[in-house]
């Protein structure tokens, strides 16, 4: 274990699996205390037991980030366990992929409720405490969909673009209070939502092979590779990185077309 995050008490959403779970483990390894939130309480509880961390440094709560009352209860529980929270990772998100004109109002709303409003719900509850403490860190898990578009994935990229807007807005607004707000934009990461995406095609293996072939390095990220970048952005190693977005996509979004 290193000690890069030993002064951090981190609230992480969507932590029952995938990128959020990998970030939680990486933060624990770096000495942080972590409070994990997910709408899937059963899975979250199992993962917390599997991690076998010092119970004083890990807490969990079942809450849907779109439910402001539930998130308030989660924040209260986190404060009760750790005294205060000085870092927030807005990771919970869902793929909502449609052809634009076939997107129902309900799907539009679901996409924005989880991918944008949920992050704001958590930020709004935790920012006052960070400001009062004289500092804190928020990391929003954005996406390469925050600045590029894949057809038929509407309105997910619209919400992820907005999440980047919120990152910049809050980062500027509270810089003088010592609060840094950044985004981390993964490309393809091998988690459940990526696997479900490939399974939305008639031949999932072919779809996966085509995805890998798009990447300059011929592979997509593991959740652990994304977690390493998250640790850096949450840590005190980058005090002047604020209102910024770090892309972690193996170079995918920089190419004009695949080689
Ligand atoms: N996997 C990728 O390729 C990829 C790429 C770029 C960005 N992202 C982003 O990374 C984040 C994590 O994605 P992942 O791939 O680990 O997904 P995942 O589906 O594996 O995990 C997401 C977790 O969030 C939880 N969750 C979903 N909605 C929630 C809600 N309303 N309230 C509380 N918890 C909720 C789920 O229960 C799940 O445990 C998301 O914001 C996603 O948009 C993923």
C-alpha cells in the first residue's frame, strides 16, 4: 500500500461494479477511506465484504443518485462514519443509446437524471462542506462521448457533454475556495455496460473485435487502468489541475481514422 490518498475521505457513486468498484479498491490501496454508494445494494454489500478492508475505512449505502432524499441519507451516514467528506467521485452512469428521433421523452429524462442530475445532486450536498473545510476534490467520470459523437448513441453524449460543462462551471466557481473539480473521460472500458453494448449487435463477438480494431493499441481499457488515473486526479499530486478533463482512451479520440 502507498499513501497517496491517506488524507482523503471519498464518497464514490456507482461503486458496486465496473469502474466505480475499481476506483474504490485503488483508493483504499492508497490509504483513503471510502464510502460507497450504489442503487444495487445487494451487489454493493457483497463487494464490500469481498474487499476485506479495515471496516473503519470503508462504508456503504444503497441509494439511487436520482433520489435526493436517498442521497441525503447516504451523505449523513458517510459523515457519521468518517466525520466529514473531502472528495466526491461522481461515477454512476447509464448508457441510453437511441437514434435521436426514436428517443422517447422518458428515455431522455432517464439519461439526464442519472448521467447529469445525479452528479449535481451529490455535488450540491457535498460542496458546502468542502468549501467550509477550505478545500476538496470532485471528480466526474465523463466519457469520450463528452466531446465526440457515435451515431445512434443519443442522448448519452448530450448528457456527457453537459457533465463536462458542469465540471468547468463548478471548477471555476469554487477555485478560490480550494475546491478542484475535474473530469476523467474514459474511452471503451471492459465493464458490464460495454459488454451490453456489444450484445446489442446481432454478432457481439464481431462487434467487440471491431471495437478493439478501432484502438491504436489494439485493446480497450481495464477498469483498473481507469482507476489509476482517478487516483492521480483525486490526490494532492495535481493541485493546479482544475476545471480540466483527462482523457484515458488509448489515443482513440485523437485519430482521424483507424490505421
Ligand atoms: N465502460 C465504459 O466503456 C465507459 C466509458 C466511458 C465512460 N464510462 C462511464 O463510467 C461510469 C461507470 O461505468 P461502468 O462502465 O463502470 O458501468 P457499470 O454499469 O459496470 O457500473 C455502473 C454502476 O453504477 C450503478 N448505478 C447506475 N445507475 C445508478 C443510480 N441511478 N444510482 C446509483 N447507482 C447507479 C450501477 O448499479 C452499477 O453498479 C459511468 O458514468 C459511465 O458512463 C464508462
